[in-house]
C-alpha cells in the first residue's frame, strides 16, 4: 500500500518541536539575562531573528506563490514606523510592545492588500517593477510627509529617535517561532496547496476551481504582515528609524537571503537569513565589502546551484527521527538516505 | 479494439438542433452549445459550433490538427470568452462566467499539453483537485483545529480512492513531474475527477500512450462514466478509441462542424473522409 514515511504520530510531532523550541528559548534567554552573552551580541542575535522573519515571509511570496516582489522593505518600513509611533506614544506597559508589533503587521498587511490587488494582476517583470516602485514611494512618503502635510509624525530625514528599545531576544524569537509555525501550517493545508498550485500552473489551478486572485492576495498579505512585524522588532532593536534604512537595497538584501537559501525552502530562508546577518556582524572590519560579498556569493551559488543551497528541501526534525527509528529497527532506511530526502520534498515536514 | 464492446446506442433529437443518447433524453443535456464562435484577430478559430451532450454520454470531438478542437475546450472552460454563441451547462447559461465558476458548476478538464503541478507530489496534485471539496477555513488550518484533521483525512482517503481507478495509489508520494508520460495523463484525469465534475473534458488523453495503455485507458474512461454517472467529452486522434467508446461524435474542420452522429454515421460520411484524406481531385 502507501509508503508510510511518518512514524511519529502527528500531534506528537508538533509537541516535540514546540518543546525543543521552548528549551532553546529558555537556554538562550538564561545565557543572555545572566550576562554570559553580552548585550551587544544579544542585539546581533535579535537582528538575526529579524532577518529570519523577513526572509521566511518573503519566501512565502517568492518561493511558494512564485512572484518576484521587490518591495519587501517597504512593508517592513510601514510596520516599523507604525510600531515605533505606538511605542513612543504609549511606552511603559508590558502589553504595549506586542500590540505595537501586531499593529505594525496589520498596517503592513493592509498595504499588502492595497498594493497586491493591482500588482498581482501583472506578471513577472511588471509585478517586480510595480512593487519596486511601491518600496520607493513608501521611502519618499516617510521622508516628506511631515514637510508636505505639516505633521510631526515621521520626522523626515532625521527620522524617529528615542524609540523605546523593547526588542529582546525572547520576544524576537517568539515572533520567529510564530512566523515559521503560521506559514508552515498554512502551507500544509488546502490553502497552502492552492498557493503552490498558482506557482506551478495558474491555468491548471483555475481549472481545478481555485480562486487564484484570492490566494495570490492571501500569500502576498501574509508575506507583508510578517514583514511588518519584523519592522516593529527592528524599530525596538535599533531605537532609531530612518527612511534610508528601507530602500531598494534592503529589499534586495532580503531577496538574496531567499534565493540563496533556496526559493520555496523555509529551512533555507532561516539558514541563509541567519548566516547572511551574522557574517557581516562577526566580520565587522569587512563591512564595506558586504555588498561585494553578497553579489559574489549570489553569483557563485547561481552558477553552481541555481535552485539555492537547499533547493525546495525543508528540514524536518521529526523526519530525521523517523529515519533514525527506522534504521535502529533494522536497516529499512539504509541506502536510501538521499532518495528519501528527495521524495519527501513538498510533503509534510514538521 | 476487439476486446472492446460498445453497447449500441440510438441518438435522438433534443429541442436545439442536436442529438443525445436516447437513455438521457428525459433529463436536461449536461451541455448544450449553440452557435459558439471565437475570433482571434482576423482568424475565426471556431464558428457556429453546435453540440449537445447527454447526462451519461461519452462524446467525441475529432478533426485534423488546427481544426479548433482545443479551442472549443478552452471556450467551454472559459479560458477564452466566446465571441458569439451560448453555452448552457446543466440548463444554466454560463455567459459571463470565468474558469473557476464553470468548474464549480461541474466542468473539469485535462490539457493536451499536460499541465500538472510538476514539483508537487501526486497526492498533492489530487488534493488540489479536491480543494473545493474540503471546507475548513484558514484559522482552522493555522491552529490545526479538529475540522482541519478531519477534512484532510477524508480528502486523503478520497484521493487514494480516485488514484486507485488507475492503480496509482502506490505513487502517491512520487513527484508528479517524475512520472512517465502516460501516468502523467492519467494523473490529470484523477485530478480533474477530484473537482467532482458532471462533465469531464479530455484533450487527447491517449496521446503518447502505447496500444495496450490506450486499451486500458478506454476501459477506464468507460469505468469512470459508469461509476460516477457523468458525461465525458474527449478529443482524440486514435480512431480505435474514438469509434470504440464514443456514442456521439462531432467532426470539426477549419473551426466548423462538418458532421455529427454515431461512429457508424461518421465513418461513412464522405465529408469526413474528405477532411481527413483530402479531395480525390486535389490529390491527383
Ligand atoms: N490564443 C490564440 N491566439 C491566436 N490563435 C489561436 C489561439 N489559440 C488557438 N489559435 C488558433 O486556432 C486554431 C485552432 O487551434 P486548436 O484549437 O489548438 O486546434 P486543434 O486542437 O484542433 O488541433 C489554430 O489555427 C490556432 O493557431
Ligand atoms: Mg488540440
């Protein structure tokens, strides 16, 4: 009959992952609050988490939905400014920051709908250019809205100062966990399959009765929402917001993470989002060569592995455990390590 | 062909200038197309196309390459909007509807140039066909509510059941794009059946299949019609298949229907022979 590749039953798989993730949070948090990891490095770790959220959320639009948006930093900016303004207005309470993050995500999602509905009617290059334009417009608006309309809101080029630095390791990585969980559970459902079917073949998707407009917008909006949350975390991590931080280069930087990790691989996005953020921080002296290294790495990967480091493969801890159990039980899993990996692509991987 | 026995069927007229099998005549034809036409710029790809299909009929659409057969399917499924004419599906006018709406109304199809979700598993391909048969909402998926598990389990069972029509249930975990050509065509049929159609359109289902695969396909097409009690319309160049299982056949040439009737009528129709073999005079 059917090849049963899952040995550990479903609810248990979730439990194992949640317990392990909680343990990771606890250990790291103890190290940070105990001072074993310095404040500086704790900030770096938070920015790694922020990059991971950005990469994983962009992967939803590029890897899963198959579009090429070039304005991801625009959504991040909208979320960052929304959260920062809320934080500045109502700092202090413990609940303010989570609410500010949520608000950042929601406003970004709203922009996702506004930009997504016209953009997703276009294909390929046109969508790329429209979203690129959106990113630039957001930047220009943030820069000039105060001057033009006489607000004291975004404070133009000087930017927002003295935002409460409420981003901690814990809250960042809880957001990382939520982002990965939500996108994962969406993708392993009828809604996620509908999104994948659009990437694979839009005409066939429609002939299966899939409302492609709705699902394109959904994928785009979820992607924008988490970019907005990442923006809020960014604001609380740095404490200063400046429109120039959200330019075209930022969008490209996030795209590079996704492409490098492998479009359509959440694990790849997590990995390359982490590495590409950690490396420049660890090699501070080489900061000016950052974009050179970025471009070189991208060119090299595209030549030797055009599908990205991970392809569409997604890491599954439980999948690994399954294989281990199989092997211990008597070698049914041997000889097929690689083949099993390939076959499991796109299947339920927790 | 010799293994294959088609029950003799009498075609009877319905109110529009069309014919359907006698056993279906007390029910509304599943499809009634009248004066259907489309122009691409100056080119009239289909013109004054008329056809009715009975509830449980297996109908054929044949004609030389470029005659407009695939275009008819694209019109029926609203990949193109017709320039002229009406398409009545189950007694309802489909004017103004899009591909998704006519699928929900009951038309499912396969494609001449296979359009599978290649990077996804065979199971996922069928589950996408079953998309609208599942009913849980987004929050149920995100929070993994019981309705998610229940609906997914039922759908997966249904998918395996549908795959077993073609004995493909063991391939559920394989990547669709890695299947051999014939299996890809069969998977497309399974995916289409997932949408629970009342009319299944097959565009050259036997293309690229060897004779034994084709014979098996013929049996399976009949099996599908008999078990699901649906109508099937197929475009095919393999005449043993068409003449073997189709009850009513339409012949298209240069976008126009040049003949309609039972396989026996078609085989002896001089215009059809001319369309396929060319005029004697011209051949000289
Ligand atoms: N989208 C289109 N634009 C222009 N011409 C088209 C289009 N689709 C089909 N045609 C033309 O319509 C005619 C019928 O094509 P088609 O329906 O594919 O034929 P068949 O399936 O019978 O081989 C051909 O001349 C083809 O070039
Ligand atoms: Mg054709």
